[in-house]
C-alpha cells in the first residue's frame, strides 16, 4: 500500500478479440496496487500502460466524456452491464467498490446487432440507424420562443425529459436475454410523442423505428425488465408501454403498413 492511499490487488479476466470474425477468449491479467480512488476506466488505463511497456497489445475500450454523459463507455462487469452500481455508467464506477483479491470479469456488450470491433468495443451504429429511421421531427417546429409559447403540463414535460435522459449506450440491449432495443426505442419515441411537436408523426415514427429494429437483428421484448435494471439513466419500462400504444395506433390508423 502506498502511503495514505488504499490499494488493492485484483485479477482481471478480460475479453480479448481481434475483430468480429475472431472467436475471442478471456485473458487473465493480475493487476497489483490498484488505487481505490481510480475509476474503472482509469484502472484500465493503468493496465494498458503496463501492457504497452511489456510490449503487449493494450485492451481496447470505448470512452469519451468519462462523466456519464456521452454513452460511449460500456462493458459487462461480473455479468452486469456497466457493473454492480445502480444508475451508473462504467466510467462512473470506482475501484473502491471492489475488494482486495477480487477477480473481475470484463466483457463487451453481447448482441447480434452489436458486432465486436475489438476487445470491449462493439459497433453500436445500429442504434443510430434506428434513430435515422424515424427518431426525429420532420415538421418545422419553430425556434425556442415558439416552443416556449406552447403550454405543456409539468408532469408531461418531466416524463419527456426523463425519456430524453437516454444516452444510447446500449446497456439495455446487452442486459436483455433477447438482445432487444425496446427500452432505447421506447425512450426515443416517448421523448417526442409526449410533446405536442412530436405527436403528429408519433404513430408513423413508431412503425418505422420498430421495422428498422427488427431488420437490424434486435430481439423482441418479453418483459424481462433487465433493461430497466441496468440502465445508467434509470429509464422506465413505462416508455415501452407508450411505444406499444403508438405502434398499435399505427397499425390501426395508418395506411402505411
Ligand atoms: S465515457 Fe461518456 S458516459 Fe462513460
């Protein structure tokens, strides 16, 4: 232990995979003197420095803001997407949550629609494609003064804001036994469909996004609720119910089936 700094020794079992055609395997890496104030990603930085100095390939992992905002980070830690802490991204997880002697398994999101790029990095562009299929408003909604001129009940505004908290990290897909993206799509549909500007296209939007989700290989929702349990923004599965309502309306009311 360094003077005044708590350190632990851990064993990492980390997934190494060269690309999506490679079979991949777990590599065991003992890591000594991990400072407990470090974030999980800082611990991986330290491991990577050591691997580089030893002439080995560093562990590839996605990250950007490291503040729980951007949705770039993510890995399954000991079987849980984003790790053991509720309502938290991997970049917000700290090593003080682990104990000396722990073995920590780290793997990428596993889903048919997310191909492994390398090690812990997966291609999540399928989520972008779902948004491109309908996750927007195509009418001219006006500027901020116009939006502010439309009275919206506080309760509705808050529900829309809660749905808009989704950072598109994909943890919901990784946690779902069916690798469904229904929580992601539900949140993206709700944040628009709840507000007056998003209502005119709500049914068409639900249909388009669901079609795209199916085509991209995401599974169906069977109400496992694992998605809600791991969501770092604690998005409610009530958004899936709203999505289903919009989808039913689209099925009954739209000529575009
Ligand atoms: S790196 Fe941005 S949310 Fe984790």
